């Protein structure tokens, strides 16, 4: 039901174009989802091989494959319910762009059809990521809460830098390590199926589910979290967790059991990545904030 927030009560009154577009967005998303059904009939837009129960069989191919078109359709239907509740025409349009492009970026990492690539990522993935970043940045900066603005921008920047550097590492560090400061700092490609220090290497799926649960909890408690924790720490923590979660969900060898890409080696310390740095920095920011609060109360 479209309220008069987007359409006037009187048909004779002028309807601003942004308001009309915003009112149509949920329906457009549903229409896009319905259009994805055609990909099933054409046996197109499927992803890499998978052993998951819902894997798609393709004529002339051996095994089963990710039904990427179905994932996109489901993502759009969920998005129609969420985006349709966003107030304001500009914020609703930005929410649609952010939702669709974020999902499209993830799905591009699953697709195997030929496409030009740069830095290990398909061109479509780069465009989707850029559009999602712009839209999310707009939503963060137009938020009423200053803390939300800070946390949102830090989350976006952390996750993007993490995935970009990992893509470069996969493309340029596959043959041999690169020494930056002798043995003190090296760029060395390592994939890790476990948590930090290769802990729980045989429980990748469990670690993935834990990370998803933590992010879900952060979302539902975001108001209290931002009220009690420095927004910079919240942004670094969620951005770092999201960066490594993307690896586990999308990278080889299996979806939701992927190995995290590490490439920073300092001395004899275990190899780590930008997401790990962000997670550690979030703890440092929390510690400094706690110490500052304690000093102020004395």
C-alpha cells in the first residue's frame, strides 16, 4: 500500500519524480525477482560447482552448480520487504542501490561465466561494489546519529580495503613472497581454514555460523552497542568480521567453508590480513576509551 508520503491524495496534484520512483521501488524489486525465473528455463547465470542439496544440474555438465539466479531472486524479495519500509524518497532509492549492489557483488564472486577481470575481480563485481559503497556512504552520512555515521563509514571502508587487498594478494603473490622490510615485514600468501593462528581448522562451517550470528546480534542491538562503545571500535569490529566472513562464504574450496586469505607476515608472527588488523584495532580503541572514561571519572 502506497501512502500519501509518496503519492498525493489528489490525482490533480503534481507528484515529484523522486517520490514516484521511491514508491515504485519495492514493486520493481519483486519484478526483478520474477524475471530471474527465466534464467532457470535458459539454464544460465549459475555459479561454480557445489555439493549443497539445492545444487543445480545443467545439461551437458557434470555435477551440480550454485543457482545464482535463485539466490538473486530471494535476495530481491527480502530486499523488497526491507527497502519498502525505508522513509524518504532519496534514502529509499539509496537503500535499493545498496541492497541490490551488495548482493550482486557477492553473487559475482560465485559466477563462472566468462567476464573481463581486474585484480582478481570481475568488472561487474567492481561496479557493484562501487555503487554499493556510494549508496551506503550516503545512507551513513545522512543518518540522524553522528555515531551511526562514523561507524557506517568505517565498516564500509574496512570491508572494502580488506577485500581489495586480498584480491591483489591472490593475483600477485601466488608464486613467491615479497620482502618489504627484510624478514621484519613480508607479503606472503597463505589461506587459513580456521580462526586466528589456524585454530579450529576443521570447523570452518561452525566459525562461519558464529560470525553470522555475531553480526546479526550486532544489528539488532546496534542502538545499545553504539551507546556504550566508541563508534570507531564498532566500525572496525564489524568491518573486520565482515571481511573474513566474505572469505568463508565465497572463497574456495566450498561455500560457507572457504579459506580466509592472509598475506601480511611480520617476523615469526602468524600471517594475517587487513580484517585481522581491524579486529585488533577495535579492541585497542575500546581499551583506550575505557581508560579515558575511567580517568575522567576520577
